[in-house]
């Protein structure tokens, strides 16, 4: 029974983390600008109810192991996901925007 509640607790914690990151994104004009530029480069219509970023990552080699939303990088169209071996721009939960040289050069995991 303990493993079931542990799993549920992790799921709830992950939902809370993503909700917090979504609020941070909504308050960050620079992050929204970077995301909209990314959408335009992918030929998406940013003006028509733009989707929000949904890929959360943890930079586990940085002080405090910060988490953030990926707002730009190399989108792998075939897989429908980010290719983290390339540099990525990330909005941290603190509201700071940072870049990573890619998971081959910096420890990063998708949450």
C-alpha cells in the first residue's frame, strides 16, 4: 500500500510543480516572447490560442538542482519532443531564463 501512496504523492507533486512553472511562464514577458518566436519558427500560429510549454526539466548539476520549462531549443518533429542533446533555453521556477549546452555537456533530466 505504501508504494501506491508514494506513487500518488509523486504525481501530485509533479502536478503542483508544473502548475507553479505555468504561473511563472504566464508572468514572464521575455519567456513568452522566446516561446512565441519558437512557435513562429515551427510555423505554428502563435496568435491562435497559443499552447504553453509543457516540458519540465531538472538541471541536476547546478546548485539546488533547479527545475524549469523548456521554452526554446531543437524540436525533433518526428518524435514530437525536444532533442536535449542540443542547447536549450529554459525558464527556471525562479523566473530566470537560462540556457544549457545540452545534456551531453550538462546533466539534465526531463520530468
